[in-house]
C-alpha cells in the first residue's frame, strides 16, 4: 500500500476517499463510518443551507474525531440565464401527472448559495474542503488556508489542473470520463473533457506538482491499484458506496443499481441542466431529441426537484436521477467499514501483483 506525505496530511489510514455525493446520499452516518474505518469521508454540501451544513457537521463530529471533507459547487450557477421555459414545462407535465403532482411551475431562484455555504464551512472548520465546477476566489482560498483547511479542486482536463495548482490547492481530483454524477468541467465544453480516468491521472501527474486523486469508474482494489500505478496519490470512489446501509440512497435507486447487468449509464442534462452520468431511465429517454428544451443549471435542477422527490417517495426509478459511474455493475452491498477494509486488502494484493 502506498504511503506518502499527502496521506499524512490527510490524516487517514488509507488513501481512499468516499466521494462527496450531494442530495442526501452522504449522510453523517456514512461519512463517519468511512472516517472511522480509515478512509476520508466526504459530506456533499452543495444542496445544503448554511444551517444544515452546521447541523450535519455536528452530527458527524458526534460520531467521529477523524479528518472530514466537505464539498461545495464553486461555480456554474447561471441564475440570470435567459431561456424559454414553456417547452420544458410541457414535457415535464406528463411526468407530474404520472406521479400525481400538480402541473409544474417555474421556480424562482435565490442568489448563488456558495458564498454563504463557504462561510459555514470556514466556521465549522473541517480538515479538508473540496470543490467542483470552478475555483473559489483568491480571497476565499486565503481564508481556507488561514483556517488550516486543505483545499482540493476538481479537474477534468490538464488545463483545469494547471489553474487549480496556481490557485493554491493542496491536491487535485482527476475526474475521468467514467465518473458518475456531474462533470466538473469549467473550461470549455464538457465533450472536450471526456478523458479516461487513468489517462487523465497520467496527464495531470506529469503537468503539476501537487498530489492527484483519481476519480471515475473505480469500484474495487484492483481499480485503485491501477490508479496508483498511473501516478495517483489517492483514489475517490462514489458509486461503490451507494449500496452501503449508511448511505441515503433511496430504495428505488438501490434497486436500479442492483438490477444493472450492463453499463447503461449515459451523460445527460435532463435532470439538472448540467452534464452528468447516470443510469438511463424513462425521463432521460423522454428528453432525448428535446435537448434544446432543457433549461440551464440550476433552473432545470430546481424545476425537476418535485418530480425527483415524488419519485423517490413512490419508489419510481423512472423519474429519479440515478447517478452512477461506469463500474456500476460491480457495486457491492457492504457496510461502509467493511467496504473500506475490503478495498484496502484488495488494493494491497493487486498492488503486489502489479509490482
């Protein structure tokens, strides 16, 4: 198993990061269980209010004294983007009717929540703060450094990684094309960022001097060992944790993962307005050919939220955002602590074979 100064800086036993999946998937119980087992647990805070960040971090701290990561969206908030909502409202109406909801109504958007969310992060002072969709301002980065919080940014290209290094990050998450959920791309169109994880790790490793965390399609120890062989200092896994009993994954979501016998994941803007990888389902198929009707993030995300919430309550996976990476068929139903131990054992065995 690799050891490094970076691992010591993280304060974890294993170079394994549980990805910060938003929307209630990364419960305090999941985060704490990962931390206590020797990995880095991550709270997906992008959809939380500052008060909720405080509350969930308190819950985590009641369960563990190990290092914790909090993640936020540091860009991509197009509150004033001009779009015609009528075609999307019409398309969404059938889904609302099927779920017993009233006709969809265009929501009003508050200001970008990132500044107030970041203030909450600075106040609770986790050991690590990670971000995606952009780069916080120099002033924000300075505040994090002054509080002793390690800042970790997400890159989907070598060019993005270079900007993150200049901004002063402690490490870079290399998000490969196989990764589930939202693409973190912030330079150019996302299509230009669809680089396989191991290739991206090699490219970023050769271009920057800060540690690299591989992310995208990693599901087991051999995957992690291959990422280390490509130059990664740690590995971030998301889909692998969705079936843990501690995760907040809705039942229909869990069942869809368990039913996956092949990689049916696609990149879609249907649910949030941003490109994201998830299992193909009825709503994604409904919007195929109607991509011009999709509203920008976060308006599309807010508009589809009632549909997604109702679908979760009713157990209807056809209208849920089933975010998953390309390794979804290898997801395992294990408690988080057992999964961490299994991953550590597997990666050590695989690493010995690779050497």
